[in-house]
């Protein structure tokens, strides 16, 4: 096993500007999407933390009306939060959900993605996670205009979910 710190010397100490550092701890955060490193300066022993993040391409979202806007993670998280309100999804489950959805978006490999496509990625992730959140998101997102299309969607998830929780079936 290579010794920690070998080959990771090009980070400047914020204290004395010396570039020789030793990595004293290295761990994955956010499901391996980034790496956190604790470093110690070999010059002054000052300890500091660096984060290495996967560089993501800039993605443009094409909305239903044809307008384009930059993909906004905060907006996605807000939408998911709304869908997951008062459900059993919280804390690390919620983090996992966000990571899964975002991975789905980037895995498309395109610099442009339609909002419809993002919607279906979210719906797939929610369908595997929580029935209530799924229905909530679907009703807003799909903008059901008639009972029939809503019922079609419901039977789709009923078939898909093995353990429904908290939703009363009539
Ligand atoms: Zn230093």
C-alpha cells in the first residue's frame, strides 16, 4: 500500500505557503462523490482540510415550453424535499435519494436534458423509495388533468411497490 501523502504534494499550506504536505486522513464523503483530506504542512505542522470533488459538466435543462435554463441542484433538492415532507424519508435516506437522482441526470451523458426526462428520473427514484412521496411528486409534476391518467399512474406504482406504507387503499 502506498504511503499516504506520497504524490500529493502540490497543495499549498494556507499558513506558510509551503507546498510539502502530508495527508493524515483521507475519506470519501457524499457516496464517494468527493474526497475529504486532512493534511499537515511539513513546514509548520499547520493542519487543514481539502476537498476533492468530481467535476461535473454544466447541464442545461430544456423546459416544456422550450426555454432553457442552467441545471440547478438547489431547485432539485427543494422539489424533492417538498415531495418527501412528512414521509419516512429523511436524513441519510434523503441524501441518498438526491445522489441517486443526480447520478441519473449526469449518467445521461448529455449537456442538455429535458425537464421531462429529469421528472421521470425523479419518479423512478421515488417509486423505489416511498409511495407517498412518489404520488405527491407525480401529481404536481405530471400535472394530471383527469382522474383517468392519475389512476393509471396509481396502478403503475401499485404494481411496482411491494410494501406500500401509510397510504389507504380504497
Ligand atoms: Zn505551513
